[in-house]
C-alpha cells in the first residue's frame, strides 16, 4: 500500500510533509492522525529541521475527517470516541506548539479538520481556487477539537457564523479573516513557499521558537505588572543568550 504521508528533508533544513491520500481528498482517519503526530514530534526534536511545510497531494489540501472513519466512530462507545478525539487533539496541539515555523500550502479544498490544520500553522499560502468550509454541522457534528485553533485564527464572531452556517468561503475571504496570509496563483505556490522559507532561514531558530511561544502565552494573559515583568525578563535572557 502506498504511503499516506510523505516526508522529505532537504539540505536547507526544510521538512515537507505531504498528505498523500489524493483519492480521498487527503481526508484523515485514526492511522493518518497517529502518523502525522509522530512525524511532527520527530521533526520538532530534529535540530537539522528549520522549517516545516505542510501540503496535500492531488486536487485538495484536506477534506477533514474521513467519512468511513466517522461512520466507524458512530458505532464506538463514548470511551472509544473520547480516545479518538484526544488523538486528534494531540495532533492539533503538536502542530500548533511546534517549535519550528510552519507553513501550510493550501490548494483545492480545506474542509472541517483540514481548516483546523491550516489554523494551527504559522504562515498560510492559498490559491485563488481554494475553498474552505467548516462543514461539521451538516453531519450533525461540531468542530469541537479544532475550535480553539480556528477561533484563535479568525475570531469568535466569524467562527460563530462559519460554524453554524457551514458555508463555503474562498481564499480571498479567508485572507480577510486572517486564516490565510497570502493568495498566490497555483503555479507560483512552490516558488512563493521557497521565497518564504529562505526568509525564515535567515532568522534565529531559537528566537523563532520563543517568539511563537511568546504569542501563545501573552495572548492568553491580562496586561498587568506580572506580564510586563515576565516579558522584560524574557528579552533580558534572550539578549545574553548565544544566539542573541
């Protein structure tokens, strides 16, 4: 059977992950979730890896959860369903907290959990043809596990609209919402990704990891004396570090 996840690491230290189930529009199930989580953890720990690119083979980025898997899960007990959901939650958290810059290249469609993967990446390129949809309510489900990442990306007001209506929106709209950072023609996607990667490679790797962590921490905290002291402490430590 062909590999459902292709991983390459080039000489620049760019790791490229390709979701490789094009015949199923790169929908994911328990096995792909487990594999993707394990690979991301390995990349996080690998000092050779400087940037991680996530992309999908074929016409779509990812159609989200595989319907056959969803049907299987409908027959699971609540305990089995919980174990399954926690596995997806671990994938989302691993991607979101990855101590390397992450770049999503989104073509075709990103639906449901696919939108979650996009929201958990640092930088997102999409093509004008890309369609996004949080389609869960059409199946009588909710985008529960991906919600923290999607809401952080597009805000509560937009999330309410798109979670409830399950309407499709395009790359231009996704860019207005802050889910996508740049819309580029399909034939220029690889070139733009390469340009971005080379820019990222000029930055301090530890600094980028810390900057990402900084956003996660500061965005969750009130602006008070403790936060001000903590941020001042952080820059003082970084200035005297080897990389600094």
